C-alpha cells in the first residue's frame, strides 16, 4: 500500500513539474515569434521601398510595436474594430515620420496582410 501511495505522489509531482516547464517555454517563444514577424515585414518593406539602415531599425521597432499591440485584439470582434483602427493609425503615423514622402507613397502601395 505504501508503494502505491508513494508511486501516486511521485506521478503527481511529475505532472506539477511538467506544467511549470511548459509555462517557462511559452514566454520566450512568443517574443521570438513577434521579433520574427517584425523582421519579416521590415525586410519585405526594405526590398519594396529601399530605405537606409537607420530607417530599417526604426521601421523594425514600429513593426514590432504594431505586432505586439495587434496580438492583443481580435479584428473580427465588432467592439474591438475601433481599437484595431487606432493601432493601424499609430503605425501609419510612425511610418510617415520615419520615411520620406516618396518612400511613404510607396509604402501606401505595399500590399498589407
């Protein structure tokens, strides 16, 4: 009987330990995904618009902030459509400040996902 109780406690402890390991792995993965999405969009824009390294860094930061903000809202939800619009407007304002007028007009032509 003692062996069965000990075995049950051991299995229970393994389940608890397993959950904490999984929780620790999910946080960095999200950061990596956000950085990856921002980097992909930045490089696609760089090929389409042709901007400088300084502009690339600023565009990357703007894309990263946009990605983080957009992950927290559901664009299909009618109550959050205004929030999505604000996030998109904020990105557009930042891009307008980063890019020249000619570059910004090309940015407006860039196919958005």
